[in-house]
C-alpha cells in the first residue's frame, strides 16, 4: 500500500451543532430577534470554519500523496542501480571466498625432516624397481640359455646326423638310386610340358629342385635321369625312365678343348649344377642336333635329374651326330 493510501484519512465534520438555548419563561420579541441573529451568525462562522478545515485537510492529503509518489519514484530510481551493486558485491564475495579456500587448500611447505623422508621413500622405490628389473633380466637370460641349448642340440644333432647320410649311397638299391638327403620328388618321373615361347633363342637352365651335394666340374661323368622332348610341341622322343636305367654322361669337355661326348647344350649346360638337382634344359637347334637327318628336329627341351658323379667314363650319354 502506498503512502497515499495510508495517509488518506476521512475528513472529520467540523459542523458545529448549535446549542439549545433554555426556553425562557416568556421571551420577548426583541430578545428572540437578537437570539436568532446570534444563532445565524454562529452557524455561519461554524460552517466557514468547517469548510476551511476541510480544505486544509484535503490540501495536506494531496501534499502527502505527492510526497508518497515522489518517494515511490525515488525508491524505484534508487532500486534500479542498487541491483548491479549487490551482484558485484556478491561476485567479489564469491571470489574472496574462493581465494580464501584456495589459500586454505595450499599445502604447507615441507620441513627438512619431511624432505628427507620423501627422499628415502623414493630411493627405496628405485631400489625395488632395480631389483625387479634385474630379476626379470636374469630369468630371461636363463630361459634364453636353456632354449639356445636345446636349439643347439636339435640343430647340430640333426645336422650331424644329416651329414652322416647326406650325399652318401644308400644301403639298399632301388630305382632311381638316390643319395642320402635327396629331395623325395626325384623318386618320381617329372611331369613334362612344351615350351611357352615360339623358339629357344639361347640356352636356358631352369632349376626346379636345388641339390645339396657337390657341383659338377668340367670333365666330370655324371649319372642322370632324363626325359627329352621337342620344345615346340612337347613330344617325348627319349626317356631313361621308360627303361628304368640311368646313364653316365661326361660333360664340360669343350671347356677343356676336347671333343664333346654329348650335344653342346648338355656339354655346356650341365656344368656347375649340384648333384641332387632337377632342371629344365632348353636348347636351341644349333646346340642340339642342328636338324641332322634321323635325329630330333628343331629346339629341344630336357628334364634332367643329376643323381651322382662317378669316375670319368667315356661310355654312355647322348651321342653326337658324326661322332664316335
């Protein structure tokens, strides 16, 4: 409720009630006229006084209302700027509280005794880690040593056993005769196919199985199994597998300036290969039979298994046209 409502009071009536005059026993006319005039005069004065009092009250009430409105406006005006001041004060208070809390949470500086205790704890942890690392490293070294010992026994034991039989003649004879350590695929006849190129430009050796025994030198007589076919159509014209009979062949004679015992493709193409190998030997016509009458024509392909090296022997092998 505003001050205007609180200060507004109902106007009090100031109208005076004319006193009742005592009735004279017998008033006279003059007395009655004087009394009437007096009553009229008093009544008029009372009404004027009441009217003035009412006007003064209304004027005071209006002034009070104006003061109340002005006070309300002043209060409203004062309230508007006071809100940010209160928020700023609250923010400052919060910051001061946080600062005080952060200061209160800051750890107290360590004493010398505390620092020495912390250093001892850190040193103890470092020592434990070092001992743990040394123990792990020692265990790994022991395990590696044991594993290395087993690997060495297995490797060198097997290798020694293999060396006892590698490239040695077997006790039992069979066809084909394979030395110790040979690839078991040499026991089966190879699957043959024609060449993929239109012709053989130069002699080419393709190793299918790599042998582990000694290499063939010029002048050596080697024991071989072979299949011969024409390069272009793959037609077989000779095979030691059909007769189940290996052949000794002396190679590398041309390198020793001697008469080759076999065609040039064999004489030169099989030197340097290791015993125990299976190769494809593609030979151009000029290093084969050179289209001689009665011999395979054109480029040739041979599947050759080198089974052994024996003492020099001029017999056997593929004949050379016009040779002995």
